[in-house]
C-alpha cells in the first residue's frame, strides 16, 4: 500500500517555488522520490528555506524562470524543463499573489479599492493558473497521464474575518482583498473544469486549499485566528506535505475534481 504514495524519479513542476509555501511542496515531493522543476519570476529572491533546500537537493531541484501571466514565458519554461529533466508527471500551481497586512502602500476603504489591484490578483491567481495548466497539462494529456494540484485557500470558501486585523494600526482598517478569495474560488472551479475535460486522458486535477500557514504573523493575529480553528492553531509545513503527496501520487488514483481543505476545520463551522 505505502508504495502508492511514492513519486519515484517523476518530474514535478512547482510554480512560485521561491516563496513561503513553495519550499514546503518541494520538500514533500523530494521526500516522495520526485525531481523538482522550480519555476518563479526571473530574479525572484529565494526564501531562506528555498535556498537551503535547493542546495541540499543538488540536481534534483532545478530552477527555471517563468512568469505565469505570460504564455510565451510559460512555453519557454516548459521546453526548458522537458529538455533538462524530462516530461513532467506532476504540476503544482502554487504561484499566487495576496496583499498581506504588512505590504507597502496606502490602505483603502472597501468602496475605494482600486480596480487595478483587483485585476492584478485575478490575472495572476486565475488567468496565470489557467495558462500554466493549458501548457503543462496539455503535454500531460498528450502523454496520457499526470496529476495537477492547484493551490486554493480557505478563502475560496469563506470570507475573511475582518476582526483578525482590527488591532493593526494604519490610516484605515486593513481589509484582505476581496479579489483574493474570489480568485481562489475561481481556481476551485477551474480545477473541476480541467478534471472533467482531461479525465479521459489520464490527467487528474484537484485543488489543495490550505488554511493560514504559520510564518511571521503577529501574536494577536495568531491568537484570534487560532481561536477560530477547531484544531486550535495555524498550519505548519508538516500539515501540508502529506495531503500534497496524496494528491500528486497514485494514492489518490480515483480522486479528481476534488477540493481538499487542509484548514484544521476552519470551514467546518
Ligand atoms: N501563506 C499562506 O498562509 C497561504 C494560505 C492559503 C493559500 N496560500 C496560497 O499558497 C500559494 C503560495 O503562497 P505563499 O504564501 O508561498 O506566497 P509568497 O508570496 O510567499 O510566494 C509566492 C511566489 O509566487 C511568485 N509569483 C508571483 N507572481 C508570479 C508570476 N506572475 N509568475 C510566477 N511566479 C510568481 C513569487 O515570486 C513568490 O515566489 C499562493 O497561491 C497562496 O495564495 C497561502
């Protein structure tokens, strides 16, 4: 049974590889036996976790430039991955943008939020995911198999609680962008779409929706957030790795079009 959770020598692609969650997915895939193509914007700085992991993994992790909003850039990355590593069997559509509370820029009241910010989030999180799926998923469909995991969010299902942020100073209350959850809800449905269209070619497509992941949040936020989670805390890296390997590997061979919520029960009440 346990062999079904292995990805021995398969090529796995992770977009947005250099940020906070990218190294978590990469470590899980490496542990399961895969080799990893790490895609990110040209010049994107590697997080400490990414740099340490890439160094440790040697040639089992290779970095490729890719802007997921640019089809030409995605095709160039796909050609580079295939030439250097072989045909990918796993794609983790992880690249995405959000506006964390500490991000630079003036805060806005909801009725004044600039529409350009909304469009940018949809462009990266939805259109970007769509295009990367077209390019890499199209190759998987032609090759007769693969597993695509789109990274969603708990905010695909519920609205952010503004109370989590009401202790933060600023010229206006911090509000998490309405485009973020809307874009992630779109990702869940996009996964269902591709799942049904490519099921006949052996390509499975699922969404993994994490809850809030520990990493630099202030103590008040963590306390407020944790009190809203049935399991009582934010997610850590090891909470996310098993679910990813499950969806990537043959362990989930009869699972497609599914949203796997890894949120400690946040959306259960
Ligand atoms: N961190 C969390 O608590 C959390 C919770 C739920 C879901 N998520 C989702 O997980 C994913 C990763 O989040 P994170 O916290 O690691 O974010 P992050 O900002 O730390 O990393 C995102 C990465 O994506 C890259 N990126 C941005 N635009 C890109 C583009 N156009 N083309 C290619 N790469 C691009 C960035 O350079 C960065 O390396 C996102 O989709 C996010 O919405 C995160």
